[in-house]
C-alpha cells in the first residue's frame, strides 16, 4: 500500500468556524508533511513531523495547528481562517526523516474554501 | 541552500512529438533531485528521482531525465508525447532539512 489518504476532499468554512483536515498513511513512514498550494503555484511547506514530533514550522500563522497523534495520522486544525487561506492542502509522507534519498508520497489534497 | 529553477512556465507540443522540460539546480552538495507530475485537482505523483546511482534515470509513463553536473541540469524528456501527458510538472530538490523545495512548475499542453 503506497497510498496517502486525505479527508475531506473538499471543505468550505466560514471565518469563525473550527475544522480539521486529516491525513493517513500505512506505509510505516516516519516523516509527515503539510503543504499549502495556491492555484498555478508550487506546493509550499508548512510543517514537518519527524518521528511524531514537530521538527519544522515554516512560520505558519497560529490559526493553523498541526497534530500528529501517532505515526500513521496527521491532522491540521483550522480556526479563524482568512479568505486568503483558501488553497489546496497537501499531505505527504516519506520513509525516514534522516535519509535524503527517500521521496515523498503525496495525498490527493483537501480543497479548502474560506468564505 | 538548495533550489531548482524551471525554465518555461508553459510548454506546448504536438501529440507524438518530443517532450523536453527544463530544470536547473543550485546546490552546494550533491543533490537529490525529483520530478513530480500533478494532474488537475490531484496530488503530486513521483515520476522519477536522481540519487547519484546513475546519471540517466528512467521513470514511469516513458519519462526519463539525465543528471548533468557540468550544466547543473536535470531535464525531463519523453520521446513521444501522449494526450494524457498534459499536466503540471514540478522539479524538486531535497533541502538541508530533508524537505522538498519545488520549482515554479511547467504546464505541459499536448495538441492533437
């Protein structure tokens, strides 16, 4: 199984709502990532978890709160978002945080619209 | 710091023609380089990767890329384009933190 799954596929939320994005992988990977992708742009790194610990936070606003409950699951909690946060949110995983040789496997993404 | 530059934000070819998508890298250490493809409203799929084992790398869907250190390039090619190749293509390099740094992307259009 080389699949990263993400739910929901689409999400529309108001600026006062609280919602969560979920990502799951069962490949035994120990590094997991959140990326944000705006239309016609490359993915931009938001967070990296290595062995279930947050290792990189790319100066992301606190209205985005990541969580890694276990080695297979990654959540992104959303609160008080702005319309400019509307984007495709991609989750990825890779085998070993310490080994550069391994590629990242990407999920299909969650299309988020903030109204 | 590692980075990649993709030359040409949009490439258009006829079906059956050669596909050439350009990527140049900047790295102070031997780089790990990747090509990903993204179809509309989907995630990224790995086409191929360079990890110093061989300079000519073969990937999925008939794509290949050649690592040229003297030119700091890792261009993606396919001998004969198919309509299903129309997509966005990203070149990427592993950073010092082991995350991916992507180029700006090249949109490939295939004309019938």
